[in-house]
C-alpha cells in the first residue's frame, strides 16, 4: 500500500482539520496516511522517508513561514516523493514554495485535487495539481473556478487527542474540552486585506450538514 504523509505546522491551537479532511479522501483512495501535527510532535526521519506523497497544510501566514524548514527537510530526506503544498496560502506563495522543492500547489477546496495527485502517483504518471491557481492571482469572480465538492467526513485517526489542544477556560478555573470543525469555506466579500479573496474570488462553499454533524459526533 502506498503511503501519504500530511503535515501541519500551526492551526491556532486546534486539532488540525486540514489534515483530517484530506486524510479521509486519501484513505478512501486506498492510501495509508500518516498525520503529524508539528506544533505538538516531532517529525521522524523514517516517516518522511517512507512516504510516496507528502503534503504540507498552509492555512495562514504563520503556518506558511513555519513550513519552510519542514519542506526543506522533507525534500532532502525523500527526493522521490511527490511534495505538495495545500491551503489558502499555498497559491499566494507558489513561486517561493516551488523554490523550496514543492512540486504541486493546491488552493481552495484542495481535497479532490490532492486525491487526484495520489491516484496519478500510484499509476506512475506525472501528477499535476488540478486546483493550482498560481498562473494568475488577479481577482476575477469566475463561478466555475472553485469546485463544489461532496465532502467526506474528516478522518481523525492518527491525530493527537483533543486533550492536547486548547480548551475553554471558565471564570472559576474549570476547563472544558472543545473540538473544531468547518461548516463553510470561502467568502462572498472582496475585502482587499483578506488572503481568501485571491483564491476564492468572492465564492462561498458549504459543507453538507450531515458531514458537519458526523464530524462533531466523532470528536
């Protein structure tokens, strides 16, 4: 069985949804998946070396900057693996990411594109990211540019338990365990300061309610 490695560097103290969601798609495609949250655990050399496909999740600026040494290490330890960057900040930094050794760049609604890359890797074909938006980052609201996915329930197997993440602290000092999921993506607004705009271009995507509820129940 081919192995995928999904890496998160920073997701604001939450268990990384950005690993759990693509993990479900890759496992559905027949891959073995290792998920590593580098804000909480170390990356082992053998985990990198065993991967046929590695992906780094880049949802924000902090995660992207922290990813630089991770990408360099991953490329050095395993030059044969396909190396992907995915998330809102990936297409915005595509040129820089490729200079570090990234092969594929995926922006919004990345799960289907990542699964397609995995399938092509398994077939021994040259993979190409179907959702690569780096050619032209000018904001153009084109309704068909971002796919409408039928989401899978995120697969959180292999992630650290919620007890390792941020909790709700009450005024009396008690702490309550909390989880995290996503019910929507993108935004219809075109605020000039926002990094979502160049990727989603005013588009908005909703996760199916049954998927959201199933993810909540699994936590």
